[in-house]
């Protein structure tokens, strides 16, 4: 039995070759709003209702590992994030490892609902999947 249930997709991260052009499309054309800018990562978080679309530049920290611009030789999707509850890192990691899944240690990361714990794992094709827990209470 799985120790969690998926609530919804938290965010999607897209690698973009021209950030201003992409911002114009997602903000001006589709109506997304800028939620947060992370210049240190080359990332802009866009609010999309209850989820987010994150845009990352090809030359930024997150965009560089993807290689060439999206196309036949480069991937466009950095990772998929699923919001889950509960987030019990030891139980979650043990469950995934028992299923033969590669798991990275949890960290506090920003998502559609705010900052909270998440961990990265990888699907059979090597696609990165983030499993994100609830927002951490601010004290």
C-alpha cells in the first residue's frame, strides 16, 4: 500500500530559449501572473490558478543540464511536481527505493502553495519527478 495520495500537480518547469518572449506569451496571452523571480536560478514562477508554470532560461542553473534548446536533441521539461500528503520522508524514500526508484534527499523548495519539503526521484526513462509535501509553517 502506498504511504501517500496525490492531491494535484503542483508545478511544471519549462526550459525556454527567450525568457521575455515566453513571459509575453504566458503572462500577456494566457493571463498567468508572475509569482516570484529567482534570478539565481534563471527562473520565473508563474501563477496558473492552483498550480504554477516555472520558466527557466537555457543558460541558467536549472536550464543548462538540459543541453540544447528544446527540440530533437534537447528536453524541454525539467521536471514534473506532484503535491502529496502526507510527506513522511523516511516512509516515502523507503517505499520508492523498495520499488527500485532512485531517490534524492528531501529539501525545502518553493512551489504553488509556498515553501515545503520535497524530494526528487526518477521515472524509468530518467525523467525527474518531484514529490512535494505541505507548506511549512512559519514561526
